[in-house]
């Protein structure tokens, strides 16, 4: 498989693609929905809530944290996760601007 050549695209295009990738798995969507639903940091086990194995949940949390949509705080031997409010607002603005582009007036196809 060849390189993705991300360097030929703008920073914004790469950022939108990363956001789309994170939302591209239903487990990550479910984790985010759960964090919004409880409206607090979760220190407990997401395994029962999401229904996946702990290593799988950890990998999805890692992806969400790398993009900055969630943040984690260490409390004792556990990491507590919550929505990273500032980054969530930034992501919403980026995606809104991208998705809110006007459609062409002419029907080309």
C-alpha cells in the first residue's frame, strides 16, 4: 500500500479527515454519547456500557484523546474521562464550516 501523501493537503483538510476517521467507528460514537449523557467525568468501567472488551475500549479512548475530543485525569489507579469542551467546540466549528458549504446552483450530473 502506498503512502497517503497527507503533506500535499492543507492542514484543515487533514484535520477534517482525522475528525471523520474518529467518528468512523460506532464504538467511539457510543463512548462520546455516553460521556454527554452522564454529563460528568466517567471513572468507571465502560465495558458494561459499551459492550466491548477493556483493551478495545482503551484503544478507542486513546483515539478520542489523541484527537483531543476527550481528556483524562488520573485519580488513583484509574483514569477518568470527560469531553474536552474547548476542543469539542473547535471541532464543531470546523465541521460546521465544512458541511455548511453552499451547493452548486447548476445541476452538473
